[in-house]
C-alpha cells in the first residue's frame, strides 16, 4: 500500500525537472550535459510512403530508424511530406550531428521482472531488454512526452541507476581503399621482414571450430567460397531485427562500402588449402557475422552497437572484432556508458565466465588522415578492450594509425606511400563489392561507386587487394587471438590477451617503456608463432617445465640455451655437470654470452649504450630489452645560437637565442659562427602605430608611411581621421557653401548638403520660355510657338509668334448672298440676317434674280418660240440660250393635216398617220384607198417598230 502511493508522489516531485528549457540530460556520473541544437540542419521522419522523395534531394542524409537529415532551408519545401521532426544537435569541433528520436536506455540499480510500471512513471514504454540480468532496457517515450525531459525524470527515480538518451551517433568505418601493390598477403610470408609468423603458428594449430570469431560490421557474405559452410554460425542483422522479428541473415547490401565486413572476416578466418583464394589467420575457426549497420548510414543508435555486442556475447563468441568506432567529438556529448557496460559484460562474462576478447581498431586519424591520440572516452581506449593499430610492410607505424597509452598491439596493414603494398582479402562475391570484372571500384558514401581501373587479383569479383587502414589490422590481430584460444581453449580472455601482448615483437626501432609498451606500437606487432607456442604451454608452470615465455613459469623465469630458441626451461640449465663453454642461461636477460664456467653460468653485461646523451640507458631485467628512457637534463646541442640546451623526448634541444630587437623593420638572426645578433633592414609591411597613416612599409630599418587623406570633396563636412580607429570622419556643419551654379542663390550647408534656392525667371507671358542662363545667371525670355489664347472669342487658331499671341478673324461667311454674316463678341457665335437686295442665283436660265426671305429667286426664261409638233423650246443650263429639244420617237404629234390621225414623231418630224375619210374638212377616200390606207398603217407600224428595235 505504501509503495503504491510513493510512485505518484515521485512524479509530482519530479515534475519540475521535466520542464522545457535548454536541451540537457544527466549522464551516468550524475553530471548535467548541455546540448547545442543544430542551427542549419533539421532531422525528420518522412510521412508513410514519402521516403522516396527524400532520397532524390541533394544534401539529404539517411540515418537509422528511417530518419532523414536535411538543410533547414528545405523544411518548408518538404513540410507536407514530414510525419514529425526529430531532435538534432551539433557536436562541438565537428561538422557532424547527433540525432535523438524517442528512445532512452535505462539501467536499474537492481534486476526486476516487471519494469513496466516503474518506467511508465517517467512517461516511458518498454521496447526490449538489453541484458540478461534484467537491469538494462531500451525504452521509448509515450506520445507527447519530450525525450530529454523523460530521461531527466527517469534519472531521478530511486530505482534507476541512469537513464540516457539513445543518440544516433556518427560512426567511422575504419578502412582506406587505395592504390595497390604487391606481393599478395605479404604479412604471412616467411621471407617478409614484417610477417607475423603465421606459418610457425599453423605448424601447431590451424584453429578450432569451437573458437568463434564474431565480426561486428556491415554484414557478411556467408556464400563466399573461402568461408567453409560448416564453420559459419548463426549471424544477426541488428537493423533488420527492430521492431520486427529477429533477423539472422547478415547479408550486406551490394556496394563497395558494405563489403567492409566481408573483407574483415576474410582476414581473420578465411579457409586454407582449399584451392580457393587466400588464407585467413585462423582458418579453422568459426565465423559469426553481425550486421550492425548499413555502411551508407554515417551514424547509428547507441542501442544498435549494444545489441551487436550482446548478441555476440550471448551466442558464444570467443573473439569480437570491431573495425569501426564513433567520432571522437561526439563521445563527450553522447553518453556511452550503456555500450561500455555491454563490452565489460563480454570481457568479464563471455564464454560462460571465462571472458571473451573484444578488439577495436584504433582509428585512422583525423579528416586529413593524420593520426591523433585515441580519445579518453573512445571505445578503443577502454582498458578492457584490445586497441589495434597498424604497421606497414617494413614494420613501421603508419602515420594514420591513432595512438595512445592504452594501445594494445599493432598488426600489418598498408602504408601511405604509393608503392606500399596493401592487404588482399575476401570481397563480397561477384560484382557486389570492391572488385568487379577484374577492376577495383572505389566506394562513395553518397552516390554510386567509381571504377578506378586498377587491376584486381582476378575477374571473379571474390577478392580485393586494396583493403587498408586499421580496419585491416584489427581482424588480423583478432585472428591471432583466435589461434591462441585454439592452442589452449582453457585460457581466460585476460590470459589470451596477455599472451598476444607479451609475445608481440618490439618493432619500429623505438624505445618501449619498462612495461614493454610504446604509445605508437602498443606492446609490439603481433607474432602468431610465438603467441601460439606460449599458449600451448599454459600459465604458471613450475621450474623444470618446458617454457616459451617467462609467463609460462611460476617463477617468471624461462631460460633458453640460445636467445633465438623457441623453447627453454623454467628455472634454467644446471652448469654443475656441464663442460666450460657450454651455452647456458644465467637467469639474467640483461647479460650476453652466457656460458658455463667452473660449474656456474657466467655472462657479460649487455651493452645498452645508444650514444645519446639524452637517454638513460639500461636493460629491462624482465625481458632483456634495452630501455632508453628520455630525460630532461641539461645537454649541449653544438649550436652557438641556442641557449639553455636541455633534453626533450630523447633529443638535445636548445631555445633559439632571442635576437629580437622589437623592430618589425629588421630581420633578426644569430650568426652561427660567433653567436652575435644580426639585425638586417627589410622592406616588410609594418605598422607605425598611427591609425591615421597608410601604406606603412619598412624603409632603411624604420616604418615609413603616408598620412591618410580624409576628403570627401564635400564643403559641407569637416573632414578628419579618428586617431583611435583610423576611420575617416565627415562631420556636417551649417556654414556657407557654393554649389557652383549661377542660377541658384542663398547657398548654405544643411545636414552635410549644400542647400540652395533656384532663381525664378517668370514674365507671365505664355509666348516666352523663361529660364536662367547657367553661364551668366541672367533671366532669358525666349519666344515660342506654342498655342495660346488672346481672349477674343471671334478669333481662332491662336498661336504665339515673336513673343505675342496672334490669331485669325473667325470666318462666319455662310456663302449665301441673301444674308448679312457677323460674329457675336458675347459668345463667339456666328449670326446670319436675311436682306431683300438683288442677287445672283447662278442660274443662266432665270431672269430678274432677287432676295426673298434669305433665298435668291429668279423668273424662268421663256423659250416657247422654238416649240413645234416634235420639238420643245428649252433654256440651256450652261449658256442660258434657248434651243429646240427634239421630242422622243413614237410620241404622238399633230401634223396640221385634218385628213390624218395617229401621227407620231420620228427624228423630230411628225409622221402622217391614218387617213381619215369623211372627216370634217371634206376628206373623202375610195374603198381601195381605205384598204390601202389600212395596209399602209400596218406597214408603217411594222417599220416603226423595226426601227425602234434597231
């Protein structure tokens, strides 16, 4: 009852912690970590079915969980395609970013079978359990709960050890594909000075199938012919197993970047003597491929790495090889404690409590490829991890291999010179990886792979000769660890690691410290033959037992007859029964020429003098190696121009004599013959200390300059130079000025501008153009020809002429002689008044024309005197003369003959018609005449009609 009340009270108490504010979380050490929100990038989860639209846009980066990173400027463009935004934070010192969606990793102080109720109080729901103990869980925030707020709230719960954001963290795949060289697999060959003595190890063991090497990487092409099917154990696809069912197929995507995991696996465990390809370091060991992420993803969630490590541990991996790491800048920001716990669990509890060996590549330097120290919190820097660096074919450290005090060993990889041989290894088969149709294809993080044209070993596409970087060194060292386990499966993980480190060759020609360690070489370059020999013998054997290394003996004393012998005896050789001169071992590794003399083993002290005054030379009694320890004592470097000479890092270094005279205009140096300072004048650019001078340059040992001219050619400002800033100042004043124009007046300064009044020239005459002459300042009134108005309504077409407005009198003549026409001054209208005078109607056929009611009327001219039977008298309209006008043919007429009728006009003549008998006047006619007369009429009519037709 009491506990059920406690939980709600906790939430009430914790509520203030969950308030919004600067993005923060509490790390595993209880410290508040402040995050910086990214300014120019956003992260989003695409709406269902819209991911294809993000993959085609420039600048878009895909991340795990379906998250896409894109420029902030594209947010509005893509807004309709977005399901929700995801938190995105900048990483100080890096251009990369951290992402955080809704996941949190929670670790409880004590195991529990029912964590759900507890997690719900912080707004979390359980996704999966990350360990076997029931303490670590992957959770998601419930809807509406901010992830960082939920993490801080959960951290405050008494039952919670820590609650950390499951950041998506930038990852680096440690490989450098580059130019090829020969010979193939030089690191195996006995005639190579930098070989790892593989053949010596193989004389004792090729590896045992019970020893499982897990390669956590971009996946594994398990169908490769150089991987024996009976030695492939069930793998794991981390992204493919969430949130759906478990996916045990680690097959990688078909591109060069994703071939990385298969390349690493081949170096560790590729088969031997199978008439196929190459030989791995531990060819008889089993292989577990774990696909942790797609190589095109340049970041992963921390929980992905945890799941990969946990799967390897829980499924029996003896050796766990990791050729990847998080970028250093991200680790201080994104808490890694959950992953550290997973690694510690593998090292301490793997193999049913004997412990697994976890290896990480040390890394390939910074963005320019130059090595840097392994970061304090990097995975490769964990004390429980074997960090593996790289050496080239000359056993020399490669300058891209990261270094540090926790570096365990180095292993072969490719150098940086164009002629240096690289590493041949397995590739994803056919044309899926680096090798395609006999040529090397270089990988691209974004976009398609590029064909370099460089020749691969064969056309099968199953192998590449261009693998490189500490990615190659790490699985080679992992293979040596696997051989050690194969030689003695009862070893603990810590013992296997110790054997590999203590049997490594001290290569590089450098000094190793009293523990046999060097920050750049670790404990040395792995030596498989020596490691396997020591592993077979085991640890802590009594005196008199066969030994290969001192750690084989409980007395830590393995004496060999000759220094190069593989084996010796714990406790050494008894000279009491041997002849003088017999080789022996006096138990002191710091002596040479050990021989039996008078029943005892005597020797001479080993000469470790390196001739360097800056090292304290001695012999390490534990391994017989000369130790050259740098000191910081005074020394003499032989240079007169140095002083206070003192040793530093094994070199006598003096401070260059200070000949500086404080004058920038002299080149100061020291004469190496007499240590006298020389001050030679130069012509450098200098600074005379005066901000108001320019072009400062040394001349004859002094700094000469030119005064700065501050002139803006404005008489309305006071111009000067600011002695402090060296900037020109232009301060306005209100004094008089002259704008240089004769047509202005009252010139004066106003707010830095010469303000004036224009001279007004105006004579109020519209027929002049008024202006001021800029040459003399006089007004000029030039006549124009513009339209004007003379104020007279009875004029029209007013226009300027010679400076005056002139016009024509308005024309009111209506062309009628019978009206008096005039213009009315009142409104300019025309008036037309009728009169009764004589006029001319312009018609010659009228007489006595006179005006009547405003119209000219005349009497028609009489031409009747010219009238006849077939002609009419008419007046000619043009001449006014009378003339006869012929009547039309066929018109009736009268010919003055009473004895005829029906006469008609024909061509002006009246043609007689029908004779009339008994008519008045005494006309008579016979019957024949009558008939003749009738036929004549008919004939005449016919003739007349015929003529008309013509």
